[in-house]
C-alpha cells in the first residue's frame, strides 16, 4: 500500500540532511505552538483569579461581564488548540506530500503513488479549508476578545471611580463618626446642664408658688389699705378743693386789682394814647374785636406762635426765620428780638413773672431765654424729633414741660436744665398745658384724643378718646382754670370741663376751616368769647354761652391764620398768619 511504499522508499533512499533540518524545525515550531496553546489556559486562569480577588466586593456589578469574558477566553483557548492541531496535521501532510513527491520523482512507481498523492492533496485542501475556517473563527473570537477587553477596561475604570468614591465616602463616614462623638459629648454636657436647670426650675417654681400665695395675701391687704387710702384721699381732696377755690378766688381778685391799678397809673401819667382811649379800658376786654388796629409784617415766612405779656405790655412772636420778636402791644413797634435758635420756632411761652421765655424748636431742642438780657439760659436736649410744644408752669417758673414728634412728653427742671421725667404714648402730641396746681398735664394728640396725666406718677388718669374726628392742633387752659379749649383739623373747637371731663361747648361755623397743623384758639379774659383764625384769613369769634358765631373779621390777613392770643385785661386780640403778618385788633 502507500504507507508500505513510503516505507520502502524511506528504506531504499534517505532524505537529505537539509530536509531533515527543515523537518526538525517544523516539528519544533509545532511543539512551541502546542506549548503556547497549552500555556494559554494557565495565564487566563491566573488573570481571572486576580480579577476575582480584586473585584470580590463588586462581583454582582461585573459578574455577567466577567463570565462572558471567561467564556470567550475558554473558547479562544479551544480554537487555538484546534488550530495548533490542524497546523500540525497540515505540516505532517505537507511533509508526506514532499516525501511522496520525492519518491515519485525517483521511483518507477510514480503512477501508483499519484493516486495517493491526489488523495493527500485533497485531504490537504480540506485541511486548508478547515484551517481557513478556523482562522476566520479565530479572527471573530479575537474581535470579540477586543470588545470584551475594552468593556473590561471600562469596567476597571468604573471600578476605580467607584473605589475612589467609596474611599471618599469612608473618609466622610469617619468624619461623621468623629462629629457624632463630639456631638454626643455635647449632648451629654447639655443633658447635665438641663438636669441642673430643671432642678433650679423646680426650686424656682416652688418659690414662685410661695410668692403667689404671698402675693394673694398682700393683694388682699393692699385692697383693704387702698380702700382706706381712697377714703382718706376723698376727705383730703374735698378739703383741698375748698382751700383751692378760696385761693384761686383771692388770686383772681388780686390780679384784677393789680391790673386796674396799673391801668389807672398809666392813665394818670398820660402815657395812654388818647386815640386808643377805650381800647385798653376795663370794659374793652369784655367786648368783641371790631377792626384791625395794626398790621405788621412780623416775620420772613410763616409766623407760627404768639403770646402776650400780662403786665409788660409786650407781644412775643416766633416763626420759621428762627427769631423771637418783641412788639409793643399799643403801637406794634418792634422792641427787640431773641436770637440763638438755629431752626423754626414751633411754640413759645412766657413764665408768670415774664422774665423767661421758652421756645420749642424743630431741631429737637428747647431753648430758654432770659428776656431782660436776651441770652439763652439753657438749650434742653433729649427729644429725638422736632419739639412741637413747650410750656412753663404758671406756679413755678423753674418747671416746664415739652412734647415732641418722638411720642414723648418730658418734664424739666429749668434751674438745672435737667429732664426729671419722660412720659411715653402711642400717638403724636401736638400741644399740651399744665392743669391747676401743676398736678396734672393735659395733652392733645394726633388721634383726636385728649389725655390727662398725673405728673407725680407719670400715669394717665383720664383719657377722652376720639374727642375730635381728626388731629388736635392746640389745647389751652381757660383764664378761670376750669376748662380747656381744643382746636382740631376737623374744623371745630371744643371746651372741656376739667372736673367732669365733659364737653360743655362745641364751636363751629360753615365757613370756618382750620388751615394749619398749629392753628390755635384763644379765650378772652372774661371767658365769654373764643377766637380762632381760618384758612382763608378770616378771624372768627364765638359767644361761649350761646355757642354761636358772634362775628367774623376779614381783610387784614392774606393767608391762613395760625396762632392767636388774648392777653391780659384790656389787651387786644393778636393773630398771625402763614405769610408772617401780625394783626393787633381793636
């Protein structure tokens, strides 16, 4: 057969040494390929083991990917073994083919060997096809292996990112654990403190209960004492009221006697102008003003406040030009001015002895002047907004009161320039005045209410709410010191009895309109008439008894009238307006 023929040929003719070398080299190559194929599974298994150990905490995340990769490696290993086997068979067939070709070239039996060579060639062709198919499968597997390797690399990178995140999370957890320990210590400390406070609180509550019980006992005792005190006060008040009435009656009689004596002395000395005879007589003060006697341009800009001396025969005015000006009541001649204010004079008031004059200024201060020297005695500070009103006590020239837009009323000791008490309230106070005996104050407010204060305690003793529908611009005490007169932006004036706190008169007129926030009314010395100025420049005079308009005087003012005052017995009515004019009426 062919094998025997090959064997005979091998025995009859040895191949050349070059052929043997080539055969040995082929066998060595096949052996190396087989060894490499055999070593490949060990390398894959080792790589898989290392990946498994490293990624043991992430098995579930990459398990499917690793299993697929392992299957691909196993399949690639099997294909490499198969390729190695096929290459070995191919080399063996090529060797046999070369041997057969050598035998055919040197033997007469070439024809017989041709059939075997053809079969071997056919078999070699089949093996070549199988090898080609194997190479193709190997290429596909290599491609899949590359894709798998890429996915594995991405998985490694993701794993690295996750490991970094895990390390950061572990560091954060350690920090949080440290913080938890610190907070635990703080909580323990706070719990200890709370326990101590709870103990103290229990003690305090026990003390409080004892104090409440003691308070109840004291309140009962206090009620009994208050009832007893009120009873005693009523008795004392009745006695004081009787004494006050006697004193006030004597004072009014003495004042009237002094005024008549002064008028008589002036008349005998010939210093009264005959042309004004009757204007300043004892009967003049009870009559009505009839016509303007003097019209004077008193100030540059608004003239906001005016007051008249009871015995000096002087009129004092103040305005936005920062000056207090003095005028002769008979001739309206200027008698000087008081300087020192750096802002608008909102209100001025004279002391009872007419030696001091106080002024409320819009720069949040109150200034006190000595009229004889013309110098500022004190600049009182304490208000934080403009001062709207300031008054001097008629019984004690060392005592004054002021009110400002800062919702404060302040009591002052003028001998020291010191604030002795501050009263707080919710609504702005535009004006105020001392009550008889200086024991109370009466304040007029933006909310239309009138409030009465106890100067010794600083408490409100009575409040007349909504006396007016709009803000109250001024409040003045009547000459007989039994009533107060208010003027409001609701275009009415009201007289209130300070004993009963009842409204005894409401004065109004169809044409009367209050034109400024500082418009004030004035009561005549006899108490029978009330005068006030309107926004159109007309002076209105009412009869208090009938509460009817008695007269209206126009033509002297060309602007809204603000302040007005009736001075002492025999002195005329004085009015001022927003244009700075002052009118003395006869």
